[in-house]
């Protein structure tokens, strides 16, 4: 059974399942969920603990199956933790996990931890067996738009809060900008605020003085920011990616892919195809599908030609070529291209389309 991470604590106060499966690519939330399950298990008498880490293609699953069926030597009940860092148990592991779930005894509580899983893994027989036998939690990164609320909730849990109204919103937005994409560091910054200041209301000045800039940016999240027309965030992300040593060629490829996709969608619309079909033909889906669904109808053929030409120019600059009308520095050229697409996506006119 699927369960949202925020519903785990209330669930654990009522009952315990035989198997808990935690998967996702957000280390802080995965760790917190697993720690909560472990602590509850100890409180409920599952005090004998065994940990198995699945490594390599020839992992021996026999001890895992035997541990679940063996009587505890030192406690009434035992806690078994199965860690699969690759998310791929293999053929033998798949069969072993299915047998494990079929014969899971009542006096054994099992925690399975996995990284982010793809669609094939989520529909596999072994994962389906885990889900049917117990509780499955999928932990995902906190997106930028949800981050201020997440920070406010964490502050409240440690007895602190920001002011109501615009001042408080500004403080949370500043905090979110400083820790975006790095929840582990965000957690540390929250703990720092609890140590530096007493319980109660925090001012913007206090947060500015205490919180370090620990944001980490994902080049694929840059694409969503560009298509959302978020100029300030796009510039901040580009500066962050450059400071982190990201390759300019990779960043350009991401932006250029969006430009080409928009051009294909616009051409399909001009040819009379419906928008949903145009999006599918351009291989656009997920969060980006909704963004391009909004942006593409605003463009015309001239906009697309201008953007495609600019993307080709920046491709050359990123590979060491020069252009008389563009900056020599690859990151400066990338900023100009990104601004062109960002302001076009926002439905604006100005320096972006004129560049």
C-alpha cells in the first residue's frame, strides 16, 4: 500500500506493517523515514536487528530468507533491514523477495531501502510483492515552489516562525533561494537557526545573517525555470551551475533541446495538428509538457527561427568558435540564450528577443 511520507508518523502510532519499503532520491527524507521506522520498531520490541546490503550480481539471498524464518535468540521479535543501493536485486533477488513476502512472519518487521526507481522497476514482480505485503513510501525532492512551506513547517516544529504577511514571505523566499536543491544542508541551516536564536519569531535580517548559500542546482530543473519565465531564478541557477563546475556544453544542450522542441511543436501546429499530438511527436511529457503547452501557442515561426539560430550560435561558442555579435565567454552566451527563451516563455518583449 502506498503511503505519503508525511502520513508515516500517524500511521506508526496506530499499527505496524510487516514490510516497509522506502524509495526515492531525496537522502534527508529517506533517512528520516527510515529512522522513524527503526525507532518505532525498537519501541515495539523488535530489538534484534540484522542488516543485509545487496551488492553485486551474485549476492547470496539464502541468509536473508533464513533470517526471516529463524527464531530470535535474544528478543521476542526481530528487525531485518535490506538495503539495495542499485535498486536492482537481479533475477535471483527478485525471486527471493517474492518468496520473502509470501512467508513474512508476524514477529519480523522488515525495512527495504532503495534509490529512485524507474517505471520498469515500479511495475516489477518483486516491487509489486513488497507493495502488496506492507507499506511503500516514495520520497521525492521538495520542489522550489513548495520549499517555503516546507521550511515554515520545519521552523514551527523547532518552535520558531517568521512574521505573517509579506515580510515573512520574503524571509522564507530568501531562505528557499539559499538552500534550493539541497535539503540536507537546509536541515543543517534550520538547526543552526535553532541554536543561534531563541524560540519565537525570526526576522529577515536574522535569517540573512545566519543562512549560508548552499543551494545546488540541477541542469534539468533549469529547463523548467526557463519555460516558466522565471528570469531571476534562471540567472541564479546559471551562476550556481557555473560555480559548481557544470559543463557549459551540457547546459547548452538542455536549453537547445527545449528550443528545438518548441520549434517542432510550432511547426506541427502550423501544419494543422492538434496541440496534444504535437507535444507527443516532439517527445515532450511530464512537468515540461504543461509548460510547453502554455508557451508553444504564443510563439510564431519568426520567434522559433530566432531562437534556433541563437542556439546554433551558442553551440559554436561553447565549442570554442567566435561570433562577432555574441560574447566570447560560453557562460555569458548561455545567459543571453537562456534570457531569450525565458522572456519569450513569459510572453514579454525586450532585450531577450532583440538579442
